[in-house]
């Protein structure tokens, strides 16, 4: 993710930061916002450099953290499942480890959603993902993955999303829509019919976003 600091032009996220700090949300990261960030960091035991990185964003914004537009042109958001058994909890670090074991440099997805609705950062949105190679769809897309997607037997495709996951996915996609107004939402299987991923019809379910 890009660091949010003095002079930042990511107005959407700057406004979120300013609201969380109780400041006027003009979208301009100036001296007043920088001073407020430093004070917040000191109060929460963070490095008081006035730069809003992932740890400061997590403290400030909860589920809204790190939603900053990519420098890449984004036309698609592709929803995936982790193909893990229903009810079994994993984190983005687990997925990252699996992908690195396959020889990848990092986790292939940009966002990962946990069983309890946790929203985790994956690969930096400025870096092309590794989640939908078919047809070159990695190039202009954001990859979103939820933990689960198969039944307890570990092999039968199933929509295992918890209510918390559904809520987080919906909010994430709505926030991404604000950042990428021209984007279209798909499921992985829309581009690779050999896969059931994400085990539900994301294109249809999110058609009104």
C-alpha cells in the first residue's frame, strides 16, 4: 500500500483519516493533519512520524484501513475463495505462506477476509496480483479472497461465507467501487470454468454495486 503522508493526493483515504481524528475532512493532508497523526501515534505507542502506514490505519479505521486507490488502471475486481474447509480458520499469513511455497513472491490476492469478518491486506494494490492468470486478467484487477469455499470434507465446493464475511465483502466492494468507478465485479469461475471458485455467483450477487 502507499504510505499516506503530508502532500498525499489520495483524497478518499485522507478524508477517512481526518474523520477518525476529528478533523475537518477536506481531503488535504497538510500540517494540521500531520500533527494530529503524530499525536495519535504517540498516544497509541506507534512511531510518531506523521506518516500513516498500515499499523496506524488499523488503529484509526478498522475495516476501512488501506483502501487507497492503485496507481494501476483497475477495471475488474475478482472474488475468490481460499478453498479451505468450512469453519476452519486461517489468516492472510497462512495464505501468503501457501503461495510462497508455490514459488510466488507474495500472497496472490490484494485483500483477504477471515471467518469473523476480518479484513486483511494482501499484496500491495499497486502491484499486479497473481490470482487470475486466464486471459491476462491479473493486469487490471484487484483480487479479493474469503477464507472457506469448500465443505467440511475439504473438497466439495460450497458457499461457506459467514454472515460476518458477507458483511465485510459487501462493504469492501462498495468501498472499492468509490475508488474504481469503472470496475466490474466477477467471480474467478467467470474466467476459468474449470474452477468453482468462489463457490457462489459473485457477478450476479454484486450486480447492483
